[in-house]
């Protein structure tokens, strides 16, 4: 069961855009002619996309949940910016979006786990390769599931002044993983976000394998957007794939 409406109000503060993230994208965008063409899958409330478009980029965001998509579209006060949002999942993007068009394709904030099947995740890499331009880059941000790999594990808590988000992952007897996620408001009220949703937890080695299968040649891992080395002990993984 999914109750995304309970997350929308707090989305931007629980998933802020850091200065390090902005600088990371500024750096990789130098490899392309302006305006750089971005695609973000599972774009959430669209905060980062609006920052990119405000700086002159051509930006497309796709989001499966209509509540988040509505929030992203409400930001569009300046019609001159090259930005658009569509309700769409990663599984449909190669059917409806322009092949070979995007310079940088991103899936951030650990949303990749909701491509909840290994076969579908493989498809995501093949579809990403089709949508990217020559020398285009795929950027992924997810948790290091070689570290968080115990039944009943909790991911690092996300917290703002007004809310805390708790995420618990549980392994079932048939080998599947499910996620339960809640928001605790400032008043102490506990609101459900995800209840027993099936997810797939990718490992860095699997990401490398799937990327190679899809025709990508270069896979680099960092532990954060400051491009600190990833040793396997850190909480998060940033994958830069080309």
C-alpha cells in the first residue's frame, strides 16, 4: 500500500539539493553543448529539475506518483524555462521519449529500488542507453546494500525541522524484499508512506554488470556528490556511467 500524499508536504526538506550535488552536475555538464538536455526518472517534487532549468538547461522529469507530479508542475511559474514533467514510470520511458536525445539521465534518492525486479532493472539500463546521446551519462544514487544487507534493517533516517522519515527493509521467505516507510511529523503523528511494497536492492557489482550488458563502457563509483572514493564501507553510492 502506498500513501505518497503523506510525503508530498515534506518531500523537498527530506530530499534537499546540496551544493555538492549542484557542483557535481555543473562539472559533468561541461562535456556537452549548451543547453544540456537532462532527463530525471522518479523526479519527485521536481526541485532539482527547476534549479537546472533556471540555469538554462533543457529538463524533462518523469514521475509515477501523481501527487508528486502535481507538486512538480506547480513550480512552473516561468513558462520561458525549458522544463516539462510527465506521469510515467521508468518502464515506459523508451516508448514515449526521444531516443538519443538526452545528455544526462539520472535516478536519484534511492528511487531505483522501486524498479522492483532484476529483469526490469536490466531493461532500465538498456532503455537508458537508447535514450542517451552519444557519450551521454547515466547517474544513479542509491544505498550501499552490501552494507545494509540484514533482514529487518533500517536505512539511515532522513530528518528535517518538521519531519522524520524512517525506512525499514524486510526480507521474506521467498527471497523478496519489502519496504515500510513512515513520516513522523513535528507533533509526533506517525503517517504511513509505503507499506509492504516489493523492492529490489541493487549491489554495485550488479549495477556494473547490468550497465556493461546494456553497452555502457565506463562505470565509476563515488560515496557522495563531492566525488569522495567509494570503498564499500560507506552508506551511499553515486554511480557515474557512460
